[in-house]
């Protein structure tokens, strides 16, 4: 989709400044209350309909969502989009709107987090793996910025990757990206997850590293998924969250989904072994997948990345959205 540059700039900076996972090597289970809110600003004077969508975290490996509350406004609905199973809060506001009318929402999530560590990723066994089932088809196909041909095919051929050995193949790709990419969130074009750009420039942020990983895995018939969320500071019990982060996971028969965090391993070499097959409990996944069609479907193009509130005014994307997030550590 055509990027919204005002929002995109803030997203890029927020992702690039995320350094908090470098102290997240392992960790105790956590119980987090995450409050996520947004305000809609700069509404056109003739607006008649405003649609707001916000991500709602779901259960996944190392994560259990115990409670979801809509603090404000009254109304709205939480539903599930069919492609990836993301939960989405949607609220439609009907005009006419007064200038002083505040439009927005505040949601609260109670989430239990535990460390994930997949032994198969650590031991790299030589064994025969079965083929993925049709239910994983969404994680094998190309996305708008994640082509499975072109540079993905070239990398796979250069590394002589095998589709029948997904764990070792993923490890080779993981090492390749750390060895050949240089982390630079300031690079012009970084932050979109554009595989062709990333492979040409051999740089980018977490979005670019993991998009390239996904492209090559999918080219070799290995299901791979993009994860988006908020890092929770390890040594704090509450505060504002101003950064976001992304990572990836790939699927191997018998082992299930295996997480990787490549960009953090590149920035922090001491995390290289840990970040292949492990996931800290200090990351809350908000949504996953690329080219996301919301529920109910938006009128605009599928979202390249869905982690922030998305708004349409009279069926057109609206850039005037300000979000805030905060957390509190709950007692067990």
C-alpha cells in the first residue's frame, strides 16, 4: 500500500530506537497489563463517518491473553480476521462531528508471558521433516513487499538451501543475514520490509531483516511468519512504551513454530545463539502477518504492517492518529 509518510516516519524511528531486548537474555515469567489508546485528530469539517481499527493481542507461543477490556468508547466490536487470525477492535463513529468532539479508544490487555526455547533449534538434528499442511498456506505465499522469487531465489541458490531440512536451512539464512547485512534504521527506504530494497542495500531495520528471512524461507517451501509487538523493559514494573519491535518465526514439522530475532542478534552478538530458537518473555505480540485485511475489511489497501491504530474517514485512510501505550507489572 502507498505509505502514509507522517505516520511511517514515526513508526520507523520507533522501531529503530528499540534497544531494550539487548538485556532480555532469558527472563522470568511476567504478567503484564498493557493499556493502548489512540486519539483521532485533524478531522475534516465535512467528515460523516470515521472507522477505527486497533490490534488486540492473541494467544501464541509463550503468550496467554487473560483479559481484554474496552475502556472507552462505548460500543464497538472485537472480531477475528480470517487470513492470520488476528483479533481486531473496530468502532464506527457517525457524524456530524463537532470540533470539540474527541474520537478515539482505550483498550486494556492482561497478558501472561513466558520464555520460549525450542530445543530442536539449538541441537540442529539431522532428521527427515514432513511437508507443511495446507493450513499453513498463508505463510508460504508472497506478499507485496516479500517476493519469493528474485533476490530470495538468488540467496537460496547461493547458500544451497534445502527445503527438506527447515531448521538447518533457517539457521543458514539467519547467519547469512547477520554476516552480510548492517543494521541502519536511518537508511533511506528502511523500515518498510521491502525485500528487494533490503537485498540491494544490505541494510535496514528489524522489518527489513525479517522480511528477507521470510522471503527465502517461503521460496524454499518453509512456512514463515512476521511478528509485531511491544518490548517490555526487563527491569521496570511500569511506564510508557514508545518503541515497537518485530521478529519472525518459521515452522518445522514436529517442532512447530520456531522464533528468531535476527536484527537484535546482529546488533548484540552476545545474543546470536540465544535469538535463534528462543524468545524472551519481554515481548508482547500484538499482531502478525503482512498485507493484512482487517475485520470488518477496510476500504483501503491491505496493511503492510498492522501494529498501530488504523483510521479511515469516509472510506479513505486518515493520517491524524496519535497513539500511546503503557504497562504495569501485575502480581502473580
